[in-house]
C-alpha cells in the first residue's frame, strides 16, 4: 500500500491512477497523517463495456423507420 498526503496526491494524481491501474496496488491518501481516502481498482462487476446494451432496454423495431408515415399513423388531433 502506498501512503501519500493530500498535496502529493493532488500533484501526482495521474501517476497514482496509472500505478493503481497497472499493478492493482491501493493508495492511501492522508491529511495531517490521518487517512481520508483510498484509491483502489473498482470491482470487476463495475467495469463494463460502454458500448454494451443496457439490460433493461429490450425491444425490437417492428417497422421500417425510413418509410414515410401515412395518415393512419398520425393521431386525429395531429392531422
């Protein structure tokens, strides 16, 4: 475990994040010698593919969205 003070964490944040990412080591951030935060890798369950389909968004389009709308497709109030 790496221990740094808040000033050191602020000035070296990119390097500390790179070290956590590459080695998985935990960084303990202290203020006046007392721990206030830790930098760790997230659990594997939280690391997701940003382009993956959301599990609650299921559905299929059952029509051709490029086809022009007919009069029957519009509600009477919009005709």
